[in-house]
C-alpha cells in the first residue's frame, strides 16, 4: 500500500464490495487521469467478505509503485452499505475536494480536471455526467445508470464535494438496512439536500464523464425494485422533493397511469365503460422504443411491464405507510 500524498487537491474515494474486475477497471481509469499525479490521491474502501479486491489493489499498487502516478491507498471494513465506506474514505482523505466514484464505473481521462474546473465560489457540489458503458448491448434485463443533466438524486456514482460542504452536511447517513447485501440507498440524496439547504450551490459538469457498467439483472431484481421503499422516507425528510415526482404524488407517469387503470378495473363492476381508464397505461408502455417488438406486438410490452409496475406500486405503498408520506 502506498503512502499518502502531502497536499493533493482532490481525493478520489471508491467504495467497493465484491466485483474485483470492475474495481480493477475503475482504479486503472483513475490512474489514467490527465491531471498531474501530485494533485490527486485514490482511496478505496473495501467491504468484501474475501481478499479478491485486496489482491487486485495490491497488484495494481505493485505495478505503479515506482511510477510518478497518484498514490493509491485502501482500507478494509465490515459491510455497512456504501455510505459509511465513503465517510471513512473522506476521513482519510487529504484533498480539499472529495470526488466519489463507484467501483462499477470507469472515469474518462478528463474526469477529474473537468470536475475541478466547475467549482466556483460558493459551489459545494459538482455532479458529473454518467453514461452506460460504450459498446455494451443494453438488453431487457440489463441494469446501468445514465445521468445527462443535474439530477435531484445526486447519484454518488459520479459526484464531487467541497470538503467544507461535505463536513457541514454531516457526511452520508447509514443505510436503512446496513447489513443487507442490497442496501436501500438514499444516502446520496440525503447528503446532497442537506448541503443544499445549508446554502451551498450546485453545478453540473457534462465533461466530467464516467461510464457505468451494464450488468444483467436477475428476474427478481428486475421485478422488484426495493430502492423505491426509501423514497417516501426521503420526501418526509425533504418535502421539496415532491416537485420532482409526477403530479407530486406519483413516482412517475407509469405509476400514475397504472393507478388509473386499476381504478377503472375496480369500477367496471358497476359500469364496464370505466375499463377505458386502462387505455393510458397501455398506450404509455406500448409506446416506448423497443428493439425487438414492432407493430401490434408493441402492445405486449405493456403486459410484460404490468407485473413489474404492480410490484413497484406495492413497494411504494409499503414505504408510504412506513414513513407516513404518500407516494404511489
């Protein structure tokens, strides 16, 4: 493990959990930054149950130890979700700017330089652009992340914080289920909006690009998005988030159309004409772009998504009841 730099401008913090080859690509992309090697350091916080990630980091460090590259440090800790890992990285960091990259992302060569250039007086957060990994087909059950403009979620896959703003915001809160292999998330939203409430400005830097891995979902993960459970909790903490949701009380237009469709089906017991209320849902889902379904077959897309949207509705209802804030 290399020692820390004396005075880096920016500290890059990468939480990791399993997926050693993705971590390898993330770290190599950071070593390839066009920023002067003395201006940044790389800190990896690993919570994996085995030594695979540590082995990858030791291998990379051994190859770069004699180079004039940025210093690479890593630490091990118990799994508690990514928030506490990022907090530990921030505690160990020496840079004035804290740059957060997820281990399933690869930074473009100008990522750090572009992110740093976006900071002005009073700027506490700079969000970069995130795109799916180039050249990887995106199929029905694949998962990735795309952020093309400033997002109210402030996804921490690609984001920069001024240290003062980060510390004023109290860092990332612990996850609702810290021992779960699939954390609920929301810690990035909480920190960002706490910082914004403190008066710090935010900016978006489209040139600060990272590419996010495209991975295959299991059917269960595709069917049930458990992250939705935490959204009513976020609205309870930050009521101003409501303006980003469809009609303020629906997660998106698909959920609004689904509720309308179910209302129509329920009322059809008295009058069949109310079945027409299901038409907006069928039109919305079948009207989406599709690489495989064309012509009349596009309607099948609505029926493919119906169980998934219904499961999302149930998760949102459960979260609404648990946290006392309605979002369907």
